């Protein structure tokens, strides 16, 4: 990244480093974008500093006219370091759209920094600077975790208290989706269902219920509980492709399977396993 605040052809402040971190705020996903750079030996006052953020390719708007934490920079003719930060809050829907855009790679953004520059003689000029900004995958995923987005996304369906190994598998499945490892995300969902079957001891009932679906006469007489067991068995069978099939799962498919696994866990008749550990 390279952004600057200029007066005509004179660069007053140059920013060549950027970082982002998440903040866990009540009811929203908050982030802080920080710019680091240096001020030159020019003299001026810089006002009304703001930044807008877009997706890099199609320049879709993500956040507009975010005000800087510092709205007045006094340049006194001496060089030195200069930093700015901007706070932005995004909804779950916005973040999901960003994740679909990012896929499993770095997050490619385009930033526009704007400010008003007041010179010593009272002349006011507008400063505009544009630059692409690539956030490495690891840094972005860390910021997502810090913001609390992963918690609300993973546990959006209320889950009962369950055992630690299932919780660990859920977290691993989500982490695999974050980095684009969709096959292993699906395999973790299968492991979760197999663990639930083991703890509940209802594997044979689920298989029997699934077989009933193939017979029109038997299917008509199936109870809601049998149908739920058959649904769980069906999700497990989809996951089987992750281990033995040649088919590649997409991001949306992996998210669908994780969502269905979460839903099954939340239902006491086919999931909701609580045991005493230790």
C-alpha cells in the first residue's frame, strides 16, 4: 500500500504500511484499519481526514468516508512518524459477502484517502490518494476471530452444551472453510456425526430409517424422529464424498454441510449430546 496526503505536487504525509485488527463489540463486528508512515518537512494543517474502502476488482463499496481518529494534523516543518486509524463496523451479511469475494486467498481491497490541506497563506486544497491493499489471509482470519464474527457465524444456531471434542471438530471445520480446505471441512462434519452416533448409540436406527425412505409404503408410515435420523444419515453420506469420492466441494457446499451439521446438533432427538467428562 502507498497512500499520501499532498498539496499539489508536494507530498506532506506518506503512508506505506497498513494493518487491520478486529474488536469484539456488542452486537456488531468492528475493525480498526491503521496506517503508518512519515511526515515531510513541509508546513501545513491537514483537516477532515477520511478513507473509503472498496473491493479491488469491481470496486464495490465496502465502507465510505470513514473518519480518522485524528482530524487535525499540524505539520511544523520537522520530519517524523505519522499514524492514523479508522474504525469500521460490518454486519454479518457484509462479512459473508466479503468472504465469498475473498474465497480462500488474501483479501484484495482498494482504498481512497481524502483530506483537506490548509497552507500557511490560507489556501485550502483537496487531497485524494488511491492504492490497492492486500490483507494476507492469516491476518484477515485473525481479525475475523478478534471481531467475534466466527463465534456468531459458527454458533448462530443455538447449541446445547456438548462435549469438548465435538466443539473442537466444529472449530476445525470452520477453520478449514476459512482457508479454503473444503474437503477437510466436510470430513470434520462427518466425524462429528459419527461421534454423535457413537455417543447416542443410534447408528443402526439411523441406517434403518434411511432405508425406509427407499420404500414408498414404509416411508409413508415414518415418524418425525425417524425422518430426522434419516436426514442425519443423508448428511453423513454427503460427507462420505470428502473421503472416498473424487468430487471437489465448493465453499458454499462446505458451508451448507456445516450448517446442516449444526442444525442436527441442536435437535435433541438426533444430536444434543451432553456427557460428563474427566
